[in-house]
């Protein structure tokens, strides 16, 4: 899951900021892999230079399923920034 993120990528998850691959790796391990979270996008659009995906995620976490919005900022075929909100 880390391959598309460059070393200086930034991920914002409901207000918390994760900078660089090490912090993003930790978040993915704790919030996605451990929770067995599966995101199923059902809406895709381009908005303000970003790619926006929306859809539900389910897994072993409180409130499952929850609808999420992922806003990707792409640069040179990489995810420069990702903002996740629910």
C-alpha cells in the first residue's frame, strides 16, 4: 500500500497529520490492516485538481460500516497528499 507514496507524502486522516512513509506505514498498519478494513468506492470524481473517491468501509472498527471520502493529490504518478474524512 505504500508504493504509490513518495518519501515526502502527507496523509491527513480526520485531522491527524502523517508525514513521510514511516508515519504513513504506521497508520496503515494500525488503522487498516489491524482492523481488516475494506474500502469499496462507489463514487469517483475530479474536483479542484484532486481525484476524489467516496464509499463505505467495513471491518473490525467501531461504527462499521462508515462512509469515507478520500481526496488524492497526485504528482508525477505518485500520491503526494491524501486526505481522508468520514
